[in-house]
C-alpha cells in the first residue's frame, strides 16, 4: 500500500533509481529518488562534513513539497520518516514509500454444493455424533457443481498518490481451479458440471468427481461414516458404530463389527461379520462373507458365507449357500435354494430356513403357518421330554410302575399334539391347494438337526423332529403343504 516505509533500499532493491528532486543546506544535500515505474521512492542524505546537521523539519518540508505519500491515514507518518532520514548515515539511501500496484481481475469460485468438512455433526438433542467426520458431496450426472465468477480489476496509486488504471500493468491471473476426471465446462463456459455421477473432490486446486473411495486402513473416527456415490474399498476393518452407504460395490478386506453397510451394488467382507444383533448388511446385489454372526442381511442377489451363518436374519432374492459349515439358529429366507453342510445344531437350537420364499404368499398364509409351526413345536417339546424311542407302546416294557403312569400321560399328550399338528397342516394344505411349486430346495450335505423348521414356497413346511443324515435334498409337496426328503444327492 502506498505510504508504507520499507527497509533500507541498499539491502532490498536493485532497480535503477532516478533523482527527481533535491534540496541542500549547510554541508548537506537531500535527494529524492524514484523508480521508473514510480512504485518505489527512496531518500538519500549526503553530508560534506560528518558534523553537518540536517534537521527533521527541513527534510519534512522537502518531502511535503515533493508530494510524497507515505501514510495518508497517519499525518505523523512523514515526520516519522523525516526523523529516520535525519538520523541516518551519510550517503545511505532509505526506502521512503511504496506504491500500490493495480490488481488484475481474479476469478473466484461460486460453489453450488455444500463444500467443506462436516466435522462433529450436532444432533437435535445437542449431542455430538463423532462418527460424522467427513462430508461426502455426491452429485449426479450433468449436475452443476460451481460457477466461475469473474472478478473486477482494481486501480492502484504510485508513491505520489497518482491513480494507476489496471491496464497500466499487465498481470495474468491464475485460474481459480483445474478440471480433473469426470468434470467439464457446461454450455456456459463459466459453469462446471459433473460428466458422470460420483463424489466431489477438490484438492490442491483440482476439482474432480471420484467413483472409488478407498480407505487404506480401518474405518474409524479418523474417517467417519461414509456416504459415497460410487464404489467403497476398506483395506482394514469396519469398527463398531460406523455406517457405509454407497451406490456401487463395497469391499472390506478385514472384519465388520456392529456396523451398517447399505449399497445398490454388492457387498464382500473377506474377514466376516460379528454384528452383535445390531449389525446390518443391505445390498441390491450379492453379499459374500467369510462368516455371518448375529447380523441382519438383506440381498437382492445371492448370499454366500464360507464358514457359517450363526444366529442371523438373512433374506436373499437368490440362493443362500454356506460353503463349508452350517446354518445355526436365526432365520434364513431365500428366493431360490438353500444349501449348507448342516442346519441346526446338536443342542437343538431353533432354526428356520425358507427356500423359494414368496413374501405375498407368506403374508396370505401367515396365521395358519404360525399355528402349524406352534403345533409342531409343541410336538417337538413333548418328544424331547420323553426321549428317543419313548413314544411307542413297547417302550413301556421294563419301566417301573411308578414312572409308567407319567410316561403314558405324556404319550397321550404327544398323540394329541400330533393329531392337532396334523390338522393344522391339513388346513394349510387346503388353503394353498393348486399352488405352483417353484422348484426350490433345501440341500444338506451332512446333517439336519431336530428343532429346525423347513419352509419351501412359504406354505409347505416340515418340523424336523429327529436327525436327518445327509446328503439330502428337501422339496415341496404342494398337495399336502408339506416338505419331504426327495432324494439323496451330493451338493
């Protein structure tokens, strides 16, 4: 800015200076030097004798007559400068003033999306969600990201306060941004649009739309929840409490805890899931994991687990396949087939598997199916209380009289329960008469344990009351609304 004194010119400037005005006194000469562009002024005091005195008032009068502008907002500025010059060493040029150069027009960016970080999002109850750290700005194809706003050039002044128009000095202003992948200028050359859907990234002046978001390590508080329009790759694990939302595939190299992943693509978790009954996977495509523990899974395609599916709620539009282990506890529904090494467990953990699942049909027969399931469950409880082989009259031979009455009572209750379950099964069969079988199957390689409910086509059911050794394939019998072991076949 004009009027700001600088350091000694001898130390800072190599520009040729011209003497444009001078004054003298007894044994001294004071000169005003100005650069050719009038943007720099210096004052030099020369003494013929070391003891020659030049007072600050004499220098002030000289600078005032010359019209030098030192500090327009500070009337004492010239006097301060005059004192410094009067006290300076002889023949030393001192910087007196610097002009204010004209500034060229500089374009700026008008963002039409909420750029920046959304760290520490405050909830309605004044709590802070520390999982919300990074803001992901998703855009659709042809969406306008920003406008380039033309700036206005500013005038300047020389060391004498003379206005200088912008055209007096030619300066090329840098562009406000560079265009990276998947962005381009629109029909209006000052409008920047996304050429493909994705997530906006603006780093070091480069604007781009990214379609892959990669985390080198774990998804933790450093990264926060992810809401990305594209593919997400986590090279570590997804820690408890975090959420991923994407429009393409999600790949996790590690494990997933009590977290949530939602995508319109597929989900692959190489290390498996420990959901603690709160984890959730939702994909329009396939879901693949090493194991599924206490997690809710919804997939439009197939669900595949390498080791096991334990105590989970699984719904798949396609097939469900457990490659090496089994389905233990929980409920598994598949629009197609279900296959596993075993279903249920030696401890008779309640397990429900439903192949060829039809949601509309399931709703229509829900009440009757539930009643049939409860009836068969009652049969299973009584059978388990009696023990293996104790449901036949010959089992009473050799039983002490003290126990015989109790066993006979339980056998009667079992017969009654079986009759009731059979009636419920017949009612269900009558309600779905004529239902076309989907051809879906439940295939077990090693063993089907007791207390497993097998449903096929959402109406045909079988309550497994004793172990069925595999390999075995279970199919629907629509005429009886029942599930039967059709054949033995390797998976």
